[in-house]
């Protein structure tokens, strides 16, 4: 059993992670307090004086590592079953979660606005090379037998980070004429890293040395892993560890930058110009998001291991990771005996946030109907650090929507970085926003590992920004 667990975690089986994606809201100008996270300049072209997201929660995840059976959002969760997915393939797992608290936007006038708030955010991303796994494995030899076709260049790459951030945003109009208006905005975010970890396995290879019974020799592997030291302070004998876990947190910083171009509809009179101040024919946004990092103190067992000793057989591995391994410290110490070079990490480590370039195009169709296209391109590789980067799940989303100040209906269709196509939906009525990333979570009892959704409570001022505003604010 111990051997199976070691293989299980070493080769990246299930995610344990707990974005800022209220996907249906892409393009809307009624909720600047949330859209600030997709483009900081979006807080300017909002026709109400202020809006406040009291509470918002969003979960988006996708994995082929595990499967949930007999459960959908319309079924009884007590009947659900969890299975580590068997088979021979590359493993992928992503989890993006965020909690928005008191996200507030205030228009200073028609041409400028500010926003501020608190967010808790968590990302986990995991990838592995192709390998075969079944949860009935009893030894390393069983694993090697299953992976005769995957003897070389086995790898694992996992990064996970959670942080609490406080942010402030300023946006204003920088160009305004009869044809278009250009708004710009920037956000500064100060964070405290709550939980961080990374693990990489590279160059894993083994060879067969005998038959009847089969025997195997591990040829090479390098390991590199670290975790935040607050996990070392957790006392299993103590009822509550909140104070221990949240003390000594490190500070990090990140920023967002954005531009938003509004191509105006033709107008004839000055009165029409004022009444249609917030209206547009096209809205084109570009933003650079999450340029920054969170920081964590290394845990006492954070280690880099290289130079595998010779003669490490499958039998050796079974002996090293037997039933006497009862803690992570013991696991790390057993690992250390297998390598010539063992380096303990000191000080802190940084995890870079999922930096991305977002291009958003919003087209007015008629009345209260719009279509939005959102493209998210990961650009974290521009940061000159080899490892420890996060990436967001979103790639491309197309969202038709019908909305007024009081209500809205949204139908986002999105393609994710895990090569999945999801069709979701959202409804906004009064102060409540509810949405699903993937309608399959409602109806299929084997798709809960793909999707989930979001819920938010949003208050808006009845007072309009300026003397005139969008005519649709008087309707429905």
C-alpha cells in the first residue's frame, strides 16, 4: 500500500488544490467591480455611479487524473464515487478558484473611476509524461511492468499557489472624439502567500534486467520540490491550526494594465450624443494581467536531488518506501539516500502568477443583444525564471448575451488550455449572478471533473454617472 501511494503522488495523480473568471460577464458594462479583473480600464465605461460585489466565488477545474462517477449537480452527492483514472496517457490537471470580497467600483465622473477590494485566489497546474497506472499496483515492479513502453524521459511538473490580495485600480479616459473613446487603467495588487508548492521530476528512465521474475533497474531521475513552511507548523494534536498556518506569511506583488477602445455609433444631435454616451458599436480591449508573484518561505524538507546512485532496483525502491514511512519527512529522508547530490532549500521561493495577454472584442447587435469574443494568451514565459509558473485555464470564449441593468442572460462557449470545449450559461437577476462553466455538470453523472461555475451578490447604485446615460437603463 505504501508503495502504491509513493508512485501515486510521485507521478502526479490527483490534484489537491483549492481565476478570476465569471465567464458570462465578458464585455458587460453593468458590473465593473468584477470586470476590473479582466481589464482594469473596464471600470470607466459603466453607466452607474457605483457597484459593489459583496461576495463572489468561482471554481473552474479540469483534469483527466481522476473521474467522479454517479454525480451531477442535479443528483444526490451521497451516491457519488471517486476513481483515479486508469490507463496509459499523459496526465493533466488544473484548478482555478477565487473568492471576491467587497470588490467596489466608484465613478469619480464620466471620464474616471476607481476600484478596490480583497480577493483570495488559488491555482494548481499539473502535467506529466505518458505513463500507465492502475490503483491495484502493489510494488514498483508492477509499475515498471505496466510501463515497458515508457521507459525513458518520464517527467512530472506541478505548481500550486494560494494567496490573499488587496488591490486598488484607477482608470480614466485618455482620448475622446466623435468617432471613438480610449480608456486606460492599471491595478496594483499586494498579496500574502498562504500556500505554495512546486514539484518537478525530469529524466526518469529504467531498464529491464531479468525475467521470470521480471527485475528492473532505475537508470536516472532528477527531483526538485519545495513547499511553504506553514505546513511544518501544523500540529495534528491541536484542534485549530489557523494561527500557526497564517503566521509569518511572505509578501508579494502583481499588477494589471489595460486599454479599452470604444468605437461610437453615429449620432446627429448633441442630445443624442449625451444620451448614448455609454453606447458603442464595437468595444475592443487589451490587457496584461497578473504580472507578478507570491512569495513563500521554504519548508524544512524542500529539496533538490540529482545524481541517482547506481544499482537502484525495483526491490530497493520497495524497501525504501515500505510501511514504516509515516510522514513526509521520512519520505524525503528515504529519497535522499538514493542520490549523490542532495540540496536543502533555504530562504524563500517565488511562484509567478498566471501572466497573460487578454484580447476582448465586444459587438453591439441590436437592442440589448451583444456578442463577445475573449482570447487569453499565456505569456508567463517572458519572465526569466525557469520554473514555478502558473497558467490559467481559459484560452478562447465566445459569449452571446442579452442584458439590461436589472437582468441578463449569457451563453459562454469556451475552449480551455486542456483542449476541452465547454458550453455554459449564466443568469443575472437583480443582485444575484449565477453561472456554470459547463452544462454537462448539470446532466452528466461522469463530468464533474470538468467545469463547475460561479455565484456572486452584486449591488448597484440607482444613481447614474453624469446627467444622461444609456437609454436601456430605463427599460425592463
